[in-house]
């Protein structure tokens, strides 16, 4: 792994910690701070559903913080985070469009999930370990 890859891996670790802490500390309050962007009107008034979602994402946050010590070793957790974020974001995109009064989610929780997935794809530890961090293209020759 090159020095640049090491720096990129350190940035990935920091990103994972920030996301993990955000999921644990901030997400539980997001439903009340900006209900239109995070609280779904169907099922209406269903706080148990919200608590279940928060519990799952808090658990992911704890795992991301632990995995930040060695992202390459825990690449499967990053793969899961990417896949589940795209799947969850895709379902919510459909529902935000299909259900009346839910369009605010397209600027609330949906983009957060999709940005998380994109950042993790670009900064994936296996990619960084190969020296193909952000801005580098696979198979390209180094500049003279």
C-alpha cells in the first residue's frame, strides 16, 4: 500500500467514525428535528417503527466505529453498508414519489443514504489498498 493509500485509508477510517457517531447520536433526533425529511406519514403515528429503524442504524454505527480501526479487514461490513444504503434509498425513493406528501424525503433521508453509499464505493478499502483511491482510474499509467 502506498503512502497516498495510507492517507486515504485514514480518511476512510475518520469518515466511518463520523458516520457511526452520527448514526448513534444524531439519527434518533432526526425524526423530531425535521419530520418531513425523516418521518414517514404511513404508517401514521408509528413510533415503534421509528425506534426499530433507529436501533438497526445505531447498531450499524457501532459496527462502523469498530471497523474503522482496520477498514480493509472489515470490507464486508462496508459492502453491506453500500448495498443496504442503495437498497433502502431506492425503496424510499419509490415510496417518496408514490405516496402523497412524502417528497421531502427526496431531500432528506434518501440523499443521505445514497451519498453514504457513493462515498464508500469511491473510498472502498480494497480499492484504496490497490492504490486506486478517489481521482485515480484503474489501469491508467502514472503521469510523468
